[in-house]
C-alpha cells in the first residue's frame, strides 16, 4: 500500500494504525507498536482515541481490530446504497450457510470489505469492514479481477488461497451490467470442505441477485 504523508503528524500516525489493522489480523498493543513503528505511549494514546470514535475496537482478549463505524463511513465506497442494499442479503446468507459473509469493492488496486456479517459459530472467519485485501488471492479477488471464466460461470471458489485453513465462494454483483462488487461466504475448510463451490455457489449467487434487486435505481 502506498504510504501518504499529510504533514499533520497525529493524523498520519493514526492513519498508519488503521492501515496496519486493515489486513484483518487482530493485534495486541505490542504487535501494533512493532507493526507501526510508533512509540508504545503514542500508539496506546492514538488507538484508544480512535476507539472513542468507533474506528478501532478492543476485544475481551486485549487485541485490537478495526471498529464498526468504518462500516458507516466505508459503505459509500461502492456507490450510494450498496452496503445498505447488501445488509439483508448478507444476513440471509449467513443464516442459510452458517458461515460469515462479506461484500467487497475494488479501490486502489486492492479489494476493500464494505459490509460484513459474522457467522454465529465460535470458529469463524472474521473480516472487519474496512479491511484491505489483495486482488490476486481469494475468490472475491477472482470476481473483482473480472476473470472471464468466473464471470461466465457466475461464481468463484478458493481453498486456502489467501489464508491457511480458510475457503471462500464469491459471486459478482452487477449494476447496469457492470460488476460493482463481490459477495462472499467464507469459513474454515474443515466445515466448508475443499470444494466449497458445490455447497455454497447457489446461495452466494442468490445473495448477489438479491443485492442487485435492492440497489437504488438511477
């Protein structure tokens, strides 16, 4: 990711914390200090200040992740109403499959999670809203890279492609014929199997159609 410096030190350091957490890995304060290169006192002060605005969240296990307010701010990344249109279909997808569901859009050569609903299972995939992930790995990356085979078939699957032990199935969300997002379901390989497309493709494609139907008109 390209690093941008505004010249406002406190802002640049705060954004650096968000950038580090955007990879979806939850971190202890010590890990945040190591990954941001900031003094411990500075990192502690800023990550708690970000929490006050809902931009970071400290779990019961004392590990940090992106906060839920990023969903409100990031939902507009895919255009007006996209995250709102996806809310119901994502909840239905989780209820139908038992696994976590996400919605991704392309920004800056990467994919960004703009909506997510976690599985109720204790062992589940967690991708926080605002997480930035690569386009060259994962089923959503295949969709958003406009792979012609994937688009003809209507869905993509990945098995331990981005993260060990995790599989996913994704389908394109279209508006006026153009792919504007990818809807995904993801979970541990021990539950989803090494051929997750057989199990979840129909449900994910139906979720994509439901999101398209809920998108606001022009």
